[in-house]
C-alpha cells in the first residue's frame, strides 16, 4: 500500500518507519527542510530506542523515503496520515493550524480517492473541520467529483517504547463516518492494520467523534492516577505511612491494578500536559467544568516543586555555596524529550536560589541545553552554574556534592555503589524523586534518604 505521512515529528516518524517495516511504501513529508535533510542523510532528529535502525533498514530497502515536495507527497499516498504538531494555544486549546494546513494541501493537490487519517491528537470535531477544508479546496478547483473520507486513528505510543507499542498494539482505534465513502475508507484502514491483528482482533471501530474523544480520555485517566498517587504520597509523608506499601496494597486489587500508581515528581512530556489542558478547554467551551481534571493539572504543577521544597527545608532558602548532583533530565527514561520535564522546574529553583548544579543524563543533555537557554532567557548568567555529564558512570557527578537529587529513573541509577557514593559526596544525602531505593537499606548504609511518601521508613 502507498502511504503518505505528513509530519516527521515523534508520531509521524514512528508511524512511517513501522508501516514501512511491514511492507508498505511510505513517503514522509515535512515543510522543515533541515529535518528532511537529516533524515535523508540517515540521522534521526529524536531519540527513541529502535527507531534509528528501523529507519535505516527501510530506507535502504526503498520502502521509506522523505520529501519536502508536498504535491508529490499527496500524489503518492492512497492513505494520507496527518501527524503534525498540535501545540497548546495561549488559552490551553489545541492549535490546529498545522493540521488544517496539511488538509488544505491535500485538497489542493489530490487527483484520486484519498483516505485522510487524523493521527495527531486533536479535539472532538476536528475531522469535520478537516473535511470542510479539503472540500473547500476541491470546490475552488472545480473538482467536487473527487472523493475522500476523513477517519480518526489516534496514537497510543509511550515515549521510550513507541516502536514496540506500534508493532504490538493493545488496541487500534478507528473512527469513521458511516456512509458509503466512509465505509470504503474503513476497508482501507482494516487492510492496512490487518498484519497487527493476526493473533487476535485489536481494532476498535467507532464513530469519528468518539475516536477523537478516546485519546483524550485515555491520557486524562492516566494523568489522574499519577496526580492522585502523588497527593497520597505527600499525605503519607505527613501521617507516617509508606506510599510504596500503599501502592502494593491497592494495586493488588484487579479493579485498580499497578500501572501508573508510582509516586514521583509529576508527569511531563508532550502528551499529558497539553491533552489535559485541551480537554478542560473543550469542556468549558461546552458549558462544563471538568473539576477533577482541573485539579489533576494543579496537583501536577505543585508536585514538580516537592523535591526542591525538601531541599530548601534541609539546606535553607539561600543555596549559595552548595552543589547539587542531579540524575536525570528527560521527563522519563529512554527519551530525550524535555517538554514539561520536572527537571526544568527543579533546576530553575536551585539556580535561582544560588546553587550550583552538576547534571547527568545518558541522552538528553543537548536538548536540555537548548530548552534551558529559553527558560533562562531573562537570566542567562545563571546557566554558568550548571555543568553536564553523560558519562557511563553517573557517580562521576557526585564529587563534593552536598546532595544527590534523582529526577528520572534511568536504569543506570538503580543500583549505585553506596560506599563510593558516600566517599565522593560532601554529605551523603539523597532526595529521590522516583523512589528507586529502599529507605531501610539507605539508613543501614549511612545515607540520609528522602523519597516521595516514604519518609516514615
């Protein structure tokens, strides 16, 4: 099947690489010539385990190619995936300008039947807007005879495991319009995803608006679980309970389960924050307040400050003369994504309080430098007090540190040599934002340890 992917960001590139790997001829289009030049040269603009190898092998097999030629990209694909960004607007709503621009180009250049797939995370009703824009362009050309149908096919990819998630999906959601053209489009989508359904049927077919809503509802539920556990963890610190014991106690209930019940420093990334904002905005536009989700967002923003509050409680409000080692910059392991990363809030608070920071991350350092230059545009001199390391041994950043702050749960941080840690640090103090260690073992080792909701142990 000939497939076009419009947008070579995270979702578009993963989708294109995976669909080409099962035998489709995929052309990925983007207006960013620099990004296309990188991809054509075999360089990947994002970090995702397994993606570089997938792109390289399928490009070599001539099943995957990249272009800035929009007219050629429209001509190529019978199925046109729109996988462009939908960043939050100033009011929190999803900015659809890139989605609608892609739709306009499809209407401007199409010459045959097209299945247009909204792969980007978009508000309920976006398919109607995409349909209207394409039809408007066809009418301008006098080509109202050309047929197309817009379907919704939201992505459910976890950063750091996106290739695995795409190749072994737990569900494939397809929303379509129940008319003759829509049923034809559904047939194309079933054919496209047939290789993923051989073990058992994973496709969930529904109307377009329900499919659009499903993506937001899924992320809202997961974000809610995270903020709920973080609130309980903060209370556990006050009442003398261990949140890890609580997690195991409630997670064993099959109605609850263990997933997304880990207390920490709050969620980040490109999905949860903007999707919660967009969904609450949609609700307000329809005369409803999603009070639970408004609280989820508020809790998450406060949670990003929990670790620095613990640091300030121990060392005082003026951190001048103190050095803090920080493990983990990306918002989660196995990615270099710094969007809404808790580390940015923590670094901001430490530097503005006068501290020096030595940060370690296996992957995200270059991206961190880029985003922190923007974060500290008002005070660039503060960045002189942060140093970086991507050394294989993260203990190297601990020399003469007053404390270690753990923000991201990379595997390299899970089992440190505690004797060496104590020997390197000025004072053996750990503020663990991911509850990687057992407090009792830390106490036996002579390490002052503060986790999230585990300070009774």
